[in-house]
């Protein structure tokens, strides 16, 4: 997942799957590849990529629950 600015200038999430070797994954190349794909699709900086193992994934789930009113915990 890449958090980026879309063509309309709004914050957005770009979702993509990339295939990497274990070595590439260990060096964070999957982030670079995801950002490159987002750029190819017209997204622009600022950009940050994260995967299912990063803290941002849990925060995103919590943020969704919060915005949907399923929790009042911040």
C-alpha cells in the first residue's frame, strides 16, 4: 500500500502487489517497487509505502473503525 497524492491533489491509497525475492524484501525493495508503480499511475509525492507487517497496517484498521463509528478510541 502506498499513501500518496492522487491526480486531483487529494490524499489517497494506492494498492498493489509486487513480487520480490527474500533478499529484495529484506532490503525494502518492495516499497520502492510499489512507489514506482504508484508514480506510473499518476500518483505523486509525498509518498510512503507500507506492507502487512508494518505498524501502519494496524493503524489503518483502527482508523477505519474509528471513522465508521465502530469505536471511540483514538
